[in-house]
C-alpha cells in the first residue's frame, strides 16, 4: 500500500511516512490498580467498587496515576501540599518495589512525579499526579510500556521515513526522531509557516543540504 502511494509522487514531491507507535506481543499481565491495592492506596467495598472515602490513589489512563485530592476531586481525602507530595513518594516507592509473583521480574522501569514528567513532554491538567512506564515483558500490544520497549519480534518504537528532493537516500538516521518533529520538518522543506505552538524540531539530518529548500 505504501509503495503504491509513494509511486504517485513526482520528482518534486516529498513523501513522509510515520507511525505513532509500534507494537509487541501481549505478554505478562500487569494491572496498575492491583499494585495500588496491595500497597493500601486503593480500597474497594464489598461490591468491589472503589471506596473513595479510603482511597488515596487510582490508575486511570495509559500511564497516569491520580491522587484523590481534597478540593480538586469530588471525594478527595488527600490534603494538597505536604500530604500530596508524601503520597506521590509512597506511590513511586511502591511501584519500584513491586515484583511480579509469577516471573519474579519488576515491571516498572520508570515512575515520575507530575512535575518531573515535563522533560518527557507530559504536563498540564490532563496529566496524572504520578506517571509510570513498564517494560516490554508485560502488558498488551502498547500503551503503558516505555516507547523504547521491545519484546521478541515486537518493538514499540515508531516508524519514520522520508523521500524526495533534498532527502538523503538509503540512510538510517542516528538521531532520535519524535512524532512532533514531522510538522516543522515538512514546513521547513516546503516554506510553509511553522505553527506557533509546534514543539518539534526540524530533522536537518535527513537532508542532503539543510540550507536548501
């Protein structure tokens, strides 16, 4: 399919192909809320429903753990400030200490406070109070694994390719390319204005002459 699409391009057209992530086989089961339950941070009632009056944290979303904060959450019990930061540390410690009973392996390879997650591009109101990442040995095809996770023939790294005028041929880039780099790169090559909020960088290493457009 990609070959057919690329064959439609003339000599003056730059073609780009990019994926948002890769995939791997489904492997060892891992549930973040099971870890939080074992640590006493998440409690359920007799009907297996979350008991918000006793729950300090819950995992929701691919890599997010939310603390049940007073004044922010409907049934918050954790005070903002010192107690909030203490719960963050408790969560991170229990994640790193958790060991899978069946394999003996530790699934967690990364756990960060929200404020520390900005350097991996996660920040703002929709980011959890603790961010985590698991190894490729665990979980389904993709989501909570770190982006570099690999398992067997599977690989979570995304695919990126460029072809066309002023693009190097037959070269595998050593530079890490991020998905957000594609838009400013295409804008640079075509002379289009770069969106004001673009966070990516131009992939100069893919060009024969970085000063030519």
